[in-house]
């Protein structure tokens, strides 16, 4: 089966009709605010984000994917840090997130002791079962299990002397069944409702480490959520021949858990999906985008490149092969044609406290919106026979 790549579909540039950069900035500002506490596992951050996204979809006129509820509920285990996370090295109190991180699989501990150097980057307090490591960059994540000890990562660039003594007060709480939900909505197709185009983005991030520090997650992935909301708003106002579906996943940072759950419990027939585009890390783009699965679906990738060249949207559209690095993966493993697109260039903040809205440029936001819109037009106008 081959796509006809004549680009006879209607080529549109409609961003000004649908959204503007003010809308995008407002969405990213909101999703990264302290209220949402990193869209994670403490202070009901992920729950508040789910409520916000659901309200947005309702306001755009979209319907629940299963005709009943926007939420597809599920649960999983996770280790959390809701209370104190205090660390002093050599008698100096450190700043969480800036000077140090407690690895997300660490157990809680309270005590003080001496550190014994193991090698150039590892130091151990055997009595309190604490390991201290020196890292070039502090990068946090989410974990579903708890170690029998505690690991504290220090930014080696900020350490002027070797760590010799340590004092800690760290509280963790293991949650065996954290309840959350994927948010799923549709705009029914006008003439071919059984052909479905899907946009996805994960709305969860890392939440907070302690009661004073949270990870805003602007590029990862308030940017992708914002772009999918933009598309949902547009298609809510402009129904298409095909059904347009939108899924906002929870649990991506803990291991693609939301998308795995959806593909095992689909609310739509996966065989009816014409194409799925997953968006993550969408806040830059001055160096173009990379498309995962481009080599797996060469006809659709050729279409995407032609659309980009005609519209002169992005400086480059890079091809990448199969990778299990985002929520597209379990769909393509089930036979659903899917791309994962992420932007390139600009900020370097990733899984840290510096991934904030104020430094997220969104400089190719409008171009990416129009690229995706016209790629959809091509998919609908050049459906494989």
C-alpha cells in the first residue's frame, strides 16, 4: 500500500483562526505553576492537571472517547517524597534541586555520620546506609520501587571540597496503588467517522521532591500538552471527515504506563487508527524536529517532509528509527502507524528544576501547529488504498 504524494489536499495556514502564542503561553504557564506542583504524586499535582485538561476539552466541545467519561482510570505503584528532604554536607545545608537530588527510588532516612570515599565520585555512610555521588548534571525521574538504602546526588560543579560528613532528614512514602487517569476525547468525523487520527501527549511529570521543591516540566511536557490542546480546540471548531481523537497520558515518566494501559484496554478500535502522532518536548524547534518511526513508515514521513517543504515551517525534519522512548511505542507495537515528534535546539533543561515556562521559547509553536494540521490534511486526502 502506498500513499499518493501529490499534495492535492487543501493546504491551509490557519493558526490565526484557531490559536495564538498568547494561548500557548497561558497554557504552559498554568501547567507549570506551583499549584500543579510538577503534575506528579504529591499535593495532588497530577490530579489537578487532569481536572484542568478535562475542563479545557469540555470547553472546546469535545466528547468523551467512550461517550461516558473523559477519564480512563488506572493505578500503579510509586515512591514519593511528600515531607522533609533536608541534606547537609560538611556542616553546610544544601539547596534541594539545585545542590542535590535524592534518587526517586531511595528510602527515607534520618541521621548523621561520616562519609568514606569509595572512588572519585562515590562516598558511603555505612551506618545510615547512605551513598553520596558526584554528578555532572542533576536529573530526576519517577520510580515504582524503593531501595534498601538512600542515594544522594550532588552537583559536582558546586562542590568545592570532598564530602566528609553528612546529616539528613528525608521522608519517603511508598504508594502501592496510586490512582490516576488518561484523559481521552474525540471530535466525531463528519463523513468517515470510522477512520481515526490520534494526537497524544503525556501530561504527568515528576512532581515534587519534598515540601519545598518541585519540577515544573515546561518542555517536558507542558509543551506537548499545549500543542495537543491547540489541535483539540481547532478541531472542536472545525470537524473533519475523519474522527479526531486526543489522549493525554498519565504515568509516562514512570515507564510509559498510561499508554501501555490504553493499548491493553483501548477505548477505540486500534485497527481504525489511520495515524497517531505523539508530541513530547515541543517547546523549541529552531534546529527542526526529529521523527521517531520515520524509517518504519516511510510513506507518511515523505508526506510530512513534503508538507514541511511546501509550508517552509521547520529548518529540518530528521528521520529516526524505532525507539521505545515515548508513548507512541506501545501503539506501534500493536500495529498502529505512529510517529513521535520532538523539537530540537534551544534550552537544555531536562528533568530538573530549570525546565520552566519563563525560559521555554515556544519559537516554532505556530509553525509546528500548521505542519501538523496540513499533515493531517494529507493523511485524509491521500489515504492508503
